[in-house]
């Protein structure tokens, strides 16, 4: 079938069309998503949870450059992260969390923690050794 990426570029930014709850989030941290590169196909996978739907897109490098520039123009930051190997617990408190961009990216990275906001995810990733990615 192929392989699952072991490294991701996780992005955080403020989208221009704010949802009502964005005003309660930290500046530059209202939304998150992730990119992964597939060298065999020279393509990128983009994963986002937008307006209650999961968006998966396969794009070229030039489109990634445009998306990264857009993210940075909207107070964004991009982190380079490896996937995690957390021990999974039977009780994950999933019913406590919102189904959001944060939950989707946590699942992609293999994170099993009670993290609700993009800023909490950002702080957790930094603490785990993820480094800032610059163009």
C-alpha cells in the first residue's frame, strides 16, 4: 500500500474568516493543519479539518510554497515534527475534546493527550522537540 510519513510540517495560523470561538484563542494560533512530503511521487499531502469536514489534498511543491507564504502572512508558524509512539490507553477522554483541527492533527501525529486548542498543541510539540521551520 505504501508508507505513512514519519515526519510532518505542522502549521498554525489565524484564518481570515474567523469562527466565533477564534476570539478566545491565542493570536496566530486559531487553526492548525499538517503537510507531509512523499519523495517517490514528489508530491505533498495536506491534512486539515475545516468547518466540520476533513480536507485531504495532494499538491505540488509550488502550491506548498504558496500555502506556506499564506500561513506566514496570517501570523502563522510552521513546526517540523516526527510522528510519536505514545502508549495508547483504553480511556482517552475523547468525549471531552471537541472534534477539531487539533484532534485531527493529534491523530495524524500519533499523540494521545488531552489537548484542546491549537496553542496547547503548539506548546506540547515544542516541548517534545519539534523545531520551527523557515522557508
